[in-house]
C-alpha cells in the first residue's frame, strides 16, 4: 500500500461520512462520486478500481447491482483512462469531468428529477466541484 492510496482512502472515507451525515440532515450530495472523480487523476488504475468498488459496496450493500452503481464505479475509471491517453490541464479537467459525470449520473439514476428541481442539481454540482478540488489539491502533493 502506498501513501497515496492510504490518503485517498482517508479522503474517500471522510467524503462518505460527510455525505451520510448531510443525508441525515436532509441534504443529499454526491461527495463520494466527486471525490472518486478527483482521485482518478492521480491514483493508479487498480487503486482507483478498488476504491470505486468499495464505494459502490458501501452505498448499496444489497446483492443486486444497479446501473447507477455500475456507472458510479465505472465512470471514474473511464476518466482515469481518458486522462492517461490525453493529459490536459487538471484545473480544467476536474470540473469538466465532474459536470459530465454528475449530469450523466442524473440521467442514469433519475431522468425526470432535473425538470422537477434543477436548483438541487446545480447545488449538488457546485458542492461536487468544490469538494473534488479540495480532495485533489489536498492529496496531489502526497
């Protein structure tokens, strides 16, 4: 285990606990998804896959996987591969990947919810970008 992986595990654990705590208060944010996307830019593929599958298991402990969980685990791995093929400026790629990921997750999980409450989506998106930047820049120096 590398130091990067342990710090990434800690950041992901913090995001999961914060996400669960906020959900108990009625605020539903996808902080763990944003953290996984940010981690995709500096972890190795197998480390990222391990964390992504762990998050999918924690978020849904039921035996039957869903399309939402497959997307939640697969999208950060896809971002990792795309970044390795075509590296670009990370400060642009992180919010772009989070915007595309959150939008696609919305249409995979609940296609009609955007029309019902677009403000909730944009609030989640803003919090996701902020938390993704926070997770990346605090761990990128490790």
